[in-house]
């Protein structure tokens, strides 16, 4: 029997692929789903932060489709940017035509100068700031990217590495920048083109196929773990002895539960993620802006990303109403200095000022302690220290365990022992929901020594 800690998508996918009869999942919450759980409040269905599926992986698409009996909608996302009163199509770097002058021309000059800069042989990319300067030039970096990085990642670009960037930040060719300076580009450049969303029940519906038949014990919050004796204690007083353990709960929490030596505890303390306050706002009138979601670049505004729920998921909102979900971020680098209510009040005023709502019918907040892993310069070193220590208790090091992302086309190169890590926070990686599904399949294949073709769609 394999024990799994956490019934988020990673834990559920492990159980699904290993065979539910082979697994038991322990989950702290009273419901499964973790970050992809959706809940109803004030007449609307709210996800834990805006979720849409933009996976290109056919296997995941197929499993998600099966979960909801093929009942999903697929559409091209309209994404926008708000910049000091101007509305700029996304990504702004390829749509300079909409940036007010003289900044528009200054941004272009910066882009053109970057060619020289990036061609300099001594140009060394040591941080996200270096990457931005080489990609976008100094003016766009300072006015757009640096401000948004501070709002979303809660740190300055120079505090971040670049291993997480991949295709997630669009880097246009100079030609595309010039075309976008002169007018709207003919081809959309955002990495998310087509999105899929369940017709009913919010994003959580995608988890249903993974949950059916799973042995999930909810209300089981692990409070201490003895890695030597392979023993887990839960807040409800129960104790469980495992043979093999798959951990998907946040790695720093997991390490602390295991009473580590001081150097490992301090490595766990170094791992940083952002926390997020969701401000969920309903207005009693139809949609006033046509964007599915948009980014707010103004540094004096708390709103960071705004999603329009009735456009993403019409069934989640009563007809004729507007439902907006606004993300506001904090971390140990940038703690919240206002109460949740104060933040909500300010966000509502910002939505009115930006023309999203005329007035607010209802508003509630939802605090999410783990939002995004922060890829700061100490991350790899801290992970290395933690993984080395855990390898004394049955964790097998993987070639790419320090990487920010996983290449799913790589061959499976590890034979699991007693302890395996899975998921966005379990592995401390930049995982989206499709990655969590694929990690479950990878782990099952590693345990079995082969891919089980029965799961291929
Ligand atoms: C704001 C935001 C937007 C996102 N948007 C998208 C998107 O559009 N598309 C996309 O594909 N992905 C998106 N993601 C990513 C996606 O949500 C995650 O990759 C995925 O849900 C993570 O699943 P997981 O199982 O790894 O972790 P989790 O979902 O966090 O699961 C871990 C589980 O462990 C449980 N747990 C924690 N501590 C304990 C304990 N002590 N004992 C027992 N159980 C415990 C938790 O309750 C939780 O259920 C987004 C994430 C965020 C934060």
C-alpha cells in the first residue's frame, strides 16, 4: 500500500495512475482538490485563483475531458493590460502602439538598443533583471516588467533566477516589436491561445475523474512525521505507519514536520513562496470590459491580475451579473501591511476607478497561503540540502529535481524507494495542473517500471 499526503491534483493523479486500490490519501481539508477546488459563495462559483486549462498535452486534455464527460468550452482568451489609464493588448511588449507617448517611443528606442546590448559577448545573464534588459531594453523593463514583477513575485527582478522563464514570458523579435509599435500585430503572441474550461462546477470538475474510486481520508492533517519509523501523526490523534510515502504537501511544511537538523530546517525556511489574497467581487450589472483576464501595471494599485469569471465560466455567475476575482500578493519579502478587509475595500475602489464595476453588490476574500514558488537565488541550494538529507530516508535524487520545470519527454530515470515528492509545492517547482497530472503518471511508471498503456487516451 502506498501512502499519499495531500489530495490535490498531484496526489490524486498518483493514486489514479498507481491504482486507487494500491493507495490511501490523507488530506487536511474536509474536501479533496487542493488548489483546484472551487466553491460557491454569493451566488457564484469561485476557483482558488483563476484557473483555465491551456495544456498542449493530449493525454492530459483527454483525462480532463473524461472527468467532465466532454462537457467543456474552448475559446480564445482575450487578455489585456491596464497601465495608468491606458488599455494595452497583451503582451504589452508586442503592442507598443497602445502605450501613451512619449513612453511608446522611449520603449521602442530601448528595444532597439537591446540588440547591441545582447550581442555584447560579455553580456552575462545572472538574474531575471539581466534577462529582461536583454529581451526588452531598459525603458520597458523599468516601466512595465520590473513593476509587475514586484507586484506578482513580490521581489525585484534581480532577486530572481531565469530557470523558470522558459516560454512563460514572451520575448518578441525586433521585427515584431516594430510592427507592434506601428499598429496592432496580426498574430497574437501570448503563450496561452486556446483555453478550456468545464461547462459546470468550476475548474474543480476536472478533478472528478481522478477522485472517483480514490481512498481519501479527509480531515487528516499531518502534524509530525518520523522518517526513521515511517510514522505519521495526525491532528485528530490517529497514527499511520507507511511502507512507501508520496508527499505532495508544501516541502517546507513537510520538512518541519520531520524534526530536521538545524541546517535542513534553515534551508526549508529559505524556500519562499508568495501568498495571495483573492478579492471576489460581484456587481449587479452585465460585464463592462471584454477581457477574460488582465494585468494591472500601476505600482500604486493593489490589484495585480483581474479575472472576469462570467466570461471564463458563464455557468459560474448568474446571468446579467459581473463577477471579478482580483489577486493581491505578499510574501516574506513583502508582507501585507493592511488587513484583508482594508485590502478588499481598496480593491473595490480600484475596480470602480478602472471602469470594471459601477458599484459593488457583494465582496468576500479568500486567503491562499501558498500561491507561487519564488525562484530566488537561494532556492536550488536549499533544495539540494533538503533532498540530500531526505535521501537518507528513502528519497531517490532525480537528475532534474532542482530544475524549475520538468521535461515530460525525458526518459524516466529513477527507481523510487520509500519516499517520493510530487506536485507544485511538494517538489517546489513551477507546475501547472497538467504538470501535476503528468507527475502522477511518471511516478506510477517509475514504481511499475513501465508505462501502463491502459491509461493512454
Ligand atoms: C493563482 C493560481 C492560478 C493558477 N492557475 C492555473 C491555471 O490557469 N492553469 C493551470 O493548469 N494551473 C494553474 N495553477 C496551478 C495549479 O493550481 C497547481 O499546479 C496545482 O493545483 C497544484 O496541485 P498540487 O497537488 O501539487 O498541490 P495542492 O493543490 O496544494 O495540494 C496539496 C494538498 O495537500 C494538503 N495538505 C497541506 N498540508 C497538509 C497536511 N499537513 N496534512 C495533510 N494534507 C495537507 C492541502 O490541503 C492540499 O489539498 C494556478 C495556481 C495558482 C496559485
